[in-house]
C-alpha cells in the first residue's frame, strides 16, 4: 500500500518515496512484472485537498510484437498528479491511483526497438538476425501479430473481478 499521511504535511510538501510490490498492478496475460514499482512523489495540501505529484515506474517483461523476442521494458508515469478533495487528517491510500497511472502508460504494443524488422511472414525467419530465403522480403515489415490495446488489458482486469 502506498500511503500519504496528511497530518505530516507541513506548509510546503512531504516527500513520498519508496518501492511497492508490482502485485498491485494485477498484470495478466503477456505482460508480467520484472521488478518493483519505484515511486518518487511529493504531497502537499491545498486547503482541504491533498495534491500528490511526481513519478513512478515499473519494469515489465513481455515480448516484442514484431519479432516475438522476450524483452524487458519500463512503464514510466512521469507526470503524476493526484488530487483528493476534502481529505481528513490521516493516512490516505493512493495505491489505486498509482496503479492506474502506470497502467495508462502501457503502450499499444511493445517493440524490442522501433527498428525491429520482425519475422518474415513467409518463412518465419527473424529478419533482425537472418536473411529471408523465401522471397517475401517486401512484406516482411508488416506486423505479423495483432496489436494489443491497453484498453484490452484494462477490460481484462475488470472482468477478473
Ligand atoms: Zn523485435
Ligand atoms: Zn521469408
């Protein structure tokens, strides 16, 4: 749980930093956590409202949408801004906010590199390391794997409940 203790916030701000288990992301399917969530936030009060700003990131393991190689990417939410109105003077749980911020950074598809040549649809050769021999070179750059929408991931999470 990521908690902000509002009674500790002075007139300026309270740093809220640390790590959190990636379990809170409830990742399913092709994307699995490869390390802890790191967050570096600062909390302040605007009247009765709690404002938390900062960044969070988590490494995830998945496969390249073009060449299907296993890769580790970092989901990085760089401009987090959470506002909670009328918070009481006690601990406020922002775990679900951080979870959502990170899930929103999920790209439509993961690539090992923008330059990835993918697999030949004809012979299946990994065109990053091999030359195609089947002669279908011209269509080789076409995506051979359907795109994963980030919304599909969120939908999946919803139906799991
Ligand atoms: Zn690739
Ligand atoms: Zn080929």
